[in-house]
């Protein structure tokens, strides 16, 4: 009940922050960061308390760590190459996914300057991985079934704002990849860095390949 109450209490806050990110209004960025940061922490705290009280629940604090080892760099490079190359290929061969990505990028990235891309890439990259792979994945178990389930939730939350079901399918695949990487490394930093870098590459790729009219639509 501790875990359930925590998830119910903060689930609405996460959905609100996800929509708020799409607006990218600078005056709200501090509120956004605070909300996104607090939800993973509360989920982890709930799982820790429940585990200490004898519940048959994984303790998110002990299942994954923030420690970093040299071989994690190879895993990050592999994830970035895999996801960015797959994105590039799908943009060329899957029209619906291409249109969904274009619509989302125009809304989110259109008004921004190149330096802003770093903030937009790393803010969700860090906060979303803290929640999905750092808190929820350990809560349900570090196995491929849980990685797929959490990835599907992650994908479903990427619907809307011009993004269609093709984009949700893509986000589910990406979420699964980050989940598997977290399981392999027992570390959430790998997913955080990979996610952020892939966001940055995707944003820069859109900026370099879009016409001025598309950027300002």
C-alpha cells in the first residue's frame, strides 16, 4: 500500500511535468525540474521503506547504483550508435514516424537556439531515466519482462503533441534498450547519459536537415 499510494499521489505530477516540458517556457523550468526530480526520489523511498518493513518488493536504492566503471563507456557508445542509427533509418523509410518526429520537433525545438538543445536533451534524459529505469524498473524486477513493461509505459507517455502511435512504438523500443542496459550494468547512469546524448543527436539532426520554414512553423 505504501508503494501504491506513492505512485498514485505523484503520477499526476509526472504527467503534468511531461506536458510542461513540451511548452519549454523558461519561467516554468525550475518548477519542472523540481517536479521531475521529486517523483523518482519518492518512488525509491517508498520501495525502500516497504522493503525494510518486509514487503516482497525490490529496493530501488540497492538494485541499481550510480557507480561508473570504464566498460560502461563502451555500453553507452553502443547504445548511442544503435538508437541514433535506427532513428535515422526509420526517418527515411517510415513516413508516419517521420511525420510524428517532425511535428514534435517543430513544437519543442523550433523556437530554441542551438545551445538550448543541450538543456532540452539532458533535462528529460536524466529525469526520465531516474524515474523509469532508476525507480520503476528495480521496483518490478531487473529482468527483460519488466524492462519491456516499463518500456511500454514509457512509450505510451510519448503519445500526443503531434506524436502518433508510430512514435510510441519507437519510444517503447528505446525504453526497452535503456532497460536492458540498466540490467546489464546494474547502473542508471548509463541510461541517463545515453538517453541525453541520443536526444541531443536527434535534435541537432533535425536542425541540420530542416529548412528555415520548417523550423519556424
